[in-house]
C-alpha cells in the first residue's frame, strides 16, 4: 500500500502545482470527481486507465507517478523477489477498490521513457464479477509467463496461456484478468503518448 500512497500524493501535488481543481481534472479526464478524490486520497487502488487519463490532463507521462529517478542511460532491473518493496497494487475493475493485480515496475529508474514495462501478478477473480472495460490512448503488449489470462477486447474475448502474447491498441475497450480461479503472471508493456 505504501507505493499507492505515493501515487495519490504525487497526483495531488502535480494537480496543485498546475493550479487545477479536482473538478477540472475530473472534467478533462472523463472521470468523476469522486474517482479523482479517492485516487488522490489513497482510498482506491485504480486500474492503469484512470492514471493514464490523469497523466494526460496533467501533461506528464504515466511513469511520473511511479518513479523518482532520473537515470538517462540504460537501466538494469535485477531479479525480483516475492517480497519486493517496489510493487504497486492496482484494481483491474474500477467499480471496486479490491486489489486484483500487483505490478512490479521494471524501468522505474529510467527517466524520459515512453514505455512502462511491468511484471504483473494477476490474482484470481471472484465469480460473477462485472468487469468494467477501460480505454486510454496508447498500446499494450502482454506476454503470459504463468497461468491463463482472459482478455476482453472490444466485442471479442481471448484466452492466452503460458507462452502466448497479445499486442493491442488501448483505445479499444479492454479488460485483463486471470481465467478460471487461478493466479497468473504476465509481462506487460504499456505505451502511452504524451
């Protein structure tokens, strides 16, 4: 939860530095005032889509919320352990605040980047959940390392197993979650123009 608190604080600080109200950010991003307040107040674990929309309104790249570093050269990310402190928890369903995905940033030390690579632990989804599809500018690439992933993309649903990958435009409504009642692990790369 610690890194999630940093994200909310960064968003609030950037918004205030740009002299924008919560209402202005909500209006320009297409989010509700309540969503912005809950993200800033660290009440919700948002999916990436609302964060990307807020980043666009604030004129920053998504990575601005996720890092503090300014390394201009190459960045090496050593093998991650399961207790790694730099993981960030997000919900993949905007209608509730339940943590569904644990993101391990693989490039947080690289400044000026255009891609956001993550190692993502996808937790099992409860039966009967109504998924909220998200849209945002950019592209996404997902490679399944373990388990089975279900991706709703527009009107289609795709099942990806270990070794499968998908590359898609994020502007099409989509949702990524674990298939069945099992946990999965994916490599995800998000590109968002800014």
